[in-house]
C-alpha cells in the first residue's frame, strides 16, 4: 500500500512540481488571460548610511489579492567596508544577481517539467562587472549598472545535450528577471508630497 | 570632553556616512580609474521545484579581492501557492524589487551626502506589473519581464523641494540597479560541460 502510494506520488510530481497543477494553471490562463496579470510589491525603509530594509508580503495575481503569507519576508541591504559600509547585508547589486540566479533556475525547472525532462542537478555561478564611476557620476560615458552578467550553469538531466541547450536558450528568453535585465524596462519614480 | 567628541563625530558623519571617507574614495578613483572596477558574484543551487538557495560572499573591487566577510550571505527563493510553491521564500521578481529599492535608497543617500543635504526620513513603496503568459511562453507578444516598475518615495530632508527633485532625478540616472533595469544589459548563459 505504501509502495503504491509512493509510485502514485512520483507519477504526478516531476522536478518537485505538481505536473497536473502546472498544466491546470496553463490551461486556466489560456482560457482567461486576465489570470496572468500579476503585481508584485516591496516596501523599503532607510536605516542609516548604506543600510536599509525591505518587507515583502502581499501581491496581486490570478485575479485576486494573495493572502497566503502569514508573515513578512524581511531583507537587509548593506555595503562592504570598501563601499563605506560594515557588511550589514549583501548589497543591492548582489541581490539582483540572487534574483537572476533564482529566476533562471525556476524558469528552467518549469519548462523542463512541461517538456517531461527530469533535472537531476542544477547550480549556477554568476559574475557581473560594474564600474562605480557610473554610480559616482565621475564619467558620463560609464553606465552606472552592470556592463555584463555571465551565468555558468551546471546541469544534469535525463535528456540529450541538444535538448538541454534548447531548454537553456528557451529559459534565457522566458525568465522574467533575465528579461527585465536584458530589455529596457521603465522605472517611474514619484515623490510623495504628503 | 565627551561633548566635544560627540560634536567632532557629528561633523565628520552625515546620513550615517563618513564624509571624509566618501570624498577620499572619490578622489582615489579620480586618480586611478582601475579602482572603480568591481566584479560581484553569486552562487545558487536548485533544491526542488521553485526552491533554490544563493550564497554571496566574495567580490573583486578597488584593485583586489575582498576578504572582509567572514561568513556567507544566504538567501532562499520560493514561490507562493498560486505559482505552485509553498512560500519557502520571496520569489525572484520580488527580490529584484528589493534590490531596486535598496539601490535607489543608497544612491540617494550617497549623493545627498556629497551635496551636503541631510536626509531625515526615506522610505519607498514599489509595484511591478508582470504578465506570466510571457514566462509560460503562451503569447510571444507578451514580455516575460516586468512591464513597468513604479517607485513611490517618501523623503524628508533639510533642502527645498526643487533640490530634492533634482536629487531624485540624479538618483534615478545613477543607481546601478535602476540603470540595469532601465537599460538593456547583456546576460550570457554558458552551460558547463565538465
């Protein structure tokens, strides 16, 4: 009985995702595209110098406000001594690399599952080049942001190298954070007057 | 004696930043631009489904490898139930908002200090619109990334509204994460073959 349950469970899960729920979600969005609209949010408060703290909890998606989280996620930004801080947290550009790493990973897992590919191992190493003359306004020809970001991906799967390379290319094109970095996305800053 | 020390300390710090160290850093980079070159890094390992974990520690900057951190920063990505997870962590696009919030905050504080403006309060609220049809590959006309990100900034400072608006515009142009989002930045994914 226990063995049968285990087999049944394996057959509906792949790469840690519920395969039926994945396809049900895709079908629901296909029949009502308004369910695909999400709004994510963060609130941040400056503490001192290069230290500030974000809280993340609510968002809108799948046609309603989400109430699944019973507490906030809280993250601290800090800076290392060479950037005038005391390592109170990772710094913002490092958090961007974390976001990018996580997004390409989850995007790859999602599409591997949709294609019936089992992923055995997946890890990434990221490097991003940044020239702080841009941040400091010392040279207008230097962009303040990352010049380039490189991701080295280690992946083992039950498919051919060709199928894996196709999955990686698809992942790069469809990862929300990768797309936000690769494409110009408008950021509107509005000063609250009250 | 204690009072004199307190006064001396106040006079060299503004907005939690060491003013002398800030200008020393700027002068050092002006005289040797190679000190401005940084490389930031993250390592990430997939755990299961939409769960993965990043470790952040070392980086290169100011002409050398940094060894100031005696332990890793560790962050978990997860997904809410509506995106097939169990809220094991904030999700990658939420971490991107945290990175952006932190970066505009630290950039504003840095340039306020360089301009001699004291910031009394600073907080931000961010919203980003995302249509998951892009991620899922259901409609090629829908971008997978954020369509737009809005930042509402609450700030109190010892300067005029005009000086504050000028500082905000400068911050938007010089924040590394904001610039990475607003500008197309190349992301190169390479599959390790060994």
